[in-house]
């Protein structure tokens, strides 16, 4: 019996490289990942992205809801408060105003 299969292509995780990098889109899904909550955003071009599981970002996105427009700006890194750990990824998060 022949069955047709469709390859499942993963949604890319947005990983900013430079201070000031931005991601803007509408929340289409909230995902409980292995390392905490991630948002699935759809940008203006219809491309979907997952947010990284960085603790600062997760904290700032705690009020996010499906259908809300979100703008995330990478604000660089700060040294970790724990010796020998990776630097802390810093973010600014803005939610669209309700009309």
C-alpha cells in the first residue's frame, strides 16, 4: 500500500547576531519547549520564526498572547552573574497596542 508523506520542515529559531537586530510579528502559537516558553511568530512576509529560549527574553514575553503583535530587539550581552557561564542575552520587547 503506497502512502504519501510530506516532509516536516522545522520552524527556524531566530538567533540575533548584532545589537539592534529585530524580529517583529504576530504570535501564532506559544510553545512549551525543553528550556521554557517559546513564541512562534509570523512576520509581515508570512515567514514563521521561533524565539530563542533565553531567560531574559522569556521573562519579557511572559504576557504574550496569541494574536498579539510583538517586536523584539536584541540589546547585546552582559557578563553572567555566575562565574564561567555564558553571557546573558539582553532584549527589549514591545507589544502592539490594542485598537
